[in-house]
């Protein structure tokens, strides 16, 4: 995981909105797309960026691909941010 890739992925509001949706659990791309007024290819593009940043992962079930949060990456980001803040400020 690259911290810069994670922050780059998080910089786009739609991607943050997708992550908010995935807090509730696994969703298919179609389920995610139904919450936005954009094309399916646009959703796929954003999902690919989030996958490359390891912020989400996918699992296949029958003919569907489901996406869910990769909470581990967020834990790493939080730890890194704490090091920036400094241990003496905790």
C-alpha cells in the first residue's frame, strides 16, 4: 500500500461517498451506481482507483462482484497520521 495512492484516491469526493456507502457492508457495482447520477463506467473507474489504493477489495459470488472496505488500510493511515502529529501531543 502506498500512502500517496491512498490520499490521491481519497481526494475525490465521489470516492469518499463510495467508501461511506461501503461502511454498511458489501455492495455490487450496480448497487453503488444506483446512489449516483453517473454512468456505470464512471463508477467502475472510481472503484478501480479505490482498489489500486487498497481501500476496498472485491469478492465474486456467482455472476456478481461485491466490494467492501479494507479497514486495515485505514488503520495504517491513522497510525501514519499520528506519527505526523507527534507522539508528545497524544
